[in-house]
C-alpha cells in the first residue's frame, strides 16, 4: 500500500483516558473528544515530517475510513495532524 501526495494511512489506537484526578473516562466521554490517537501505517509520497510508526493525534472528523486487506484504516491528510508524539 502506497498512499500518494499528502495522504497518510492511520491505524486508530484505542486509549483509556484518565483525568488529572485519576478518574477514567467512559467510552462515550472519549468519543465526544475532538481528537483521536493513531499510529501512522504509511505516509504519502509528499509527506515530509511524519514517518511510519509515529503516534499522532488527528481531527476525528477529518479523512475517511477504508478496509484494506481486511483491516480498517483511516486516511487523512497531513494538515489534519495536530500533534506527533
């Protein structure tokens, strides 16, 4: 799989979100957050800063989902990435 241009193939990561007081948020609370965490499977040919296996936060409303070889991925553009961990 080779994304072209500024597209990035991302595998969404499910994470447990804990508040500063130690409270674990429910799945509904996590779903209401604007950003999702994911692992970069493959960056596109014109993506400079983001590399394979980077963990990123991206706008959950951006991009689209695809099933490639029986696995679900999210396809986003480089500008949808907010933070690289």
